[in-house]
C-alpha cells in the first residue's frame, strides 16, 4: 500500500445551519449499533469528536465543532448524545485518501552525489 492511502469511513449529517461529520471504525460497526443501540459507542466511533464542514459539503477542511455551535444546532452540547443523533440520522460515506506522491529524500543525506 502506498503512503497515505487509507480508507476513511464517516457519518455525514446535514443540520439546519451546518454540516457535521463523525468518523467511525467501519460500516459494519454502525449497522451493528443501529440494530442494537446498547452497543457501546467506543466500539463504533474512532474518536469522540464532532467536526463541522462550514457549509462546504463533505469535502474541504473539517474543524472541531464548538460547544456553542453544537448547542445551537442540537439544543445540547453533550457529545455522546449528539454522536448518537448523527449516527442514527446521518449518511454513511466511505472515502479513500489519495496516496502521497513525491520523493522521500532528494539529497539522500551524506550518500548523495553532490
């Protein structure tokens, strides 16, 4: 596998004003959680962080959502409760990161033919 090439699985949720993203381990974990919501969230999500896209869809820079923004959108800033809402109502997306190209060390340190 080339450097940087990896699969990202995320849940995308379009709110009233903003768009939110939560990263999950894999689609099967999400489906298991949807079937049995007693499954611990730690077995589903990669991190207990909610990201906002600033109305740029699923592409672009992701920023960590502030408590004020979460409170405005969801009526609470309890991250576990919000993650449950996003998992339940969001859209599952899988994306491959592009592999990184380029040389690793042009000079080859002291071995380079200068």
